[in-house]
C-alpha cells in the first residue's frame, strides 16, 4: 500500500467515524433527561448543598482575588 493509499484509507475511516456523530440525534436531549432525578434523595442533597453554598458565597464581603493568591 502506497503512502497515498494509506492516507486515503485513514481519511475514509475518519469520515466514517465523524458520520456516526453527525447521525446521532441530539435535538431531544432535554426530553430524554428531564425528570431523571425526580424523587432521588442524592439529587435533593446535591441541590440543597448547592443552595447553601450560593447563599454563603453571596453573603461574603467583596474580596480582592489577587491578594488572596499570594
């Protein structure tokens, strides 16, 4: 197999691989994932901790990030 034929074969394999991604339907991802964590205690805990973190972060006084890094 010549170098050109080898490159053509590699390009063909890449095009086939990319074609798989192009064919996948990503338009309905929201419908597929909406509600998957309903009534999940672990997710409820994650959401609670996120709210707690944001509340505490918002209550902190403004700080100069540059002085904190030194």
